[in-house]
C-alpha cells in the first residue's frame, strides 16, 4: 500500500503542474482537511485548495514540482519537494517581477480510500517572498 500511496501523491503534484482543472474534485474528498493552507485568506478544505491552485497557476504558469524524497508508512506519505516557476502574474497583491523563483517544502498527506484526505506542510515562504521582491533580503 505504501508504494500505491506514494504514487497517488506523485500523481497529485504532476496533475497540479499540468493545470488539471478537475484534479481537486478527483483526489480530494469534500471533507478534505488542510492543516497548513499554502496561501492566506482562502476557503477551508478542498475549495481553498482549488482557489490557491488557481491563483498560483495564474501567477506562476510554468510551475513544476520536483519530488526529492518520499517516505511512506501506513496511511501517510511524506514528500520533500521543490517548486520552480516564473513569476509572471500578480500574487496576493505582489506585482510580478518576471524572475524564476523556487520554494522548498515538506508535505505530509494522509490517504484513505484512494484519496488525499488530510494535509500538513511547511515551506520556506521567507525565501519565496524575497525572490518575489516582496521582502528585502536579510543582512
């Protein structure tokens, strides 16, 4: 089951990268719980993921996630990954700068019944915002 769960998470990121407009409805149940939403001000659960994915796709249309490590045990999959995309559209009021930006993070998904039912995540948002020119570099 661990390999199947890892494959499901890999599929999630691949379909998000393709901009698949139905992936949230396919892989996230209506009662999906996102403990660490990627953006502030979004609706909770699956609807918030839809909103965040649409906003991020508009701001970074060529985004690609690279999975660097994956560990699975029981019903959970831990994924260490890096996202990379060109900042060409406004994001949360921040004007685009045309730069290629990267973000590193770790996502934990709980899987049940072939769906991603719960998510926890951490990402280097400080570096991300600095690359977007929203926060000056430290030092």
